[in-house]
C-alpha cells in the first residue's frame, strides 16, 4: 500500500483540505500551500489508527523508548536504530493502548474490523464528474461485502449529543461523503453505511459505533458537491477571497443577544480534538 508521505504528496483534493473552503477560499489556498504542523495529538491519532487498523505494519512506523531520559548514548543509539519511526515514551502509550484494546473489544466494531474483505487505509483517487477536479481519499476502513465505509475517531466523550456536535463542527459527515464518492468512482460500488467508530481518549475508553442516517448523508453529499463547485470557481477566476471581501454591518442578526441585555451564554467546550 501507499505510505502516508506518498499519499500527502499526491496532487489532488482531499476532505481535510476541502473543508477549509467552508471558512473561505483564502483559508483553502493557505492550507494547500502549507503543511499543517504535526502535533502530538496527530501522532497519537495515527498510532491508534495504525494499531487498530494495521497492527502488522505499526512496528515499522512506531517505537517505544524504555530507557528513561532522552539524552546520552543509549538514547542516541535508539534514535539511530529507528530513523523513520515516531518514538513514544511508555507513559504516552498507556492511554493509546487503552483506546486500541477498547475498540478491538467492541462487538459492533469487530463486525467491520474482522470482516474477511475489510480494507484498511486504502488510497483512492478519482476525477470528480461534475467539476473535473482530481480528488483523493484514504478511508480508514472499507468493507465491500457489507457496503460499509468507516472512520475511526478519538473523542473526549462519546455521549451522543457531544458526538453529534463534533460531527457537525469538524465535518465528519462530509468526510464520509467524500470517501463514498471516491469509492463509487474508483472501486465501482457505493457505500450504503457511513460509520463512525468513536473512542474516548481517557479511561475507561468508552466506545460508540454510530451510523449516519439518510438525512445527514444527503446534506453531506450536497456540502461536498458545493465545496468542489466553489473550488472550481476559485481556480477558474483566480480569486481566493477571505471570509469578508466586503464591508459587514454588525446588528442583532450577528451579535450575541446579551450585548442587548441579558447574560452571556455559557462557554461550550468541545469534546473532540481533530486528530487525523
């Protein structure tokens, strides 16, 4: 299969990039020209993905350094022996291993993970029929016999309303729709079931397996189509406007109620963190 660096190097639009257009064309252009910083939570997300989806290749990508302080000859020798590996401390792996074990033990997740024809992290590339744009995707899990496309996500909480908020906020429904477009175009079958495998990042590592109903799937398909149409327009016009190319008037419609009296709404904290 294709490695992550090879996938990143492919000249095509993926969902991670496309969703920047929801902010503005300027945000999309910036994201397309700059690598996103590789944060600890991205590394954690990738490790969890690798161990759940492809444990046989995870050892080629990750190593655990048991030697204590990261300095001196022993640390240097370990680094030299693992030049292409992401290296974690044992303490960093405790939560990750907890998440991995919890997902693997969940009976509803195992239906997909253990399916004989399950394909993990398969790269698909295609040309969008409407716009002619090159697209790419790397779905976590596809199961042709079950007509399933699934994505694995780590959350602070799998309480259903918080999961729902994060799906909307991070566009996970759009991501699955983009994957489904690619599978239909490149592999010749259409996923009927859009599944999110969600696991909490801290003990007891609760897991929820969620399927998107027809309504959100239809909304997501429209969202993806409209973003691709917008991208085509930007490419053709050469205009990459920010959110507000013109003067904006602030009034009751776009200022919080409490500016006109009343008390501020409580801070709504997010339960997910974009990991991967």
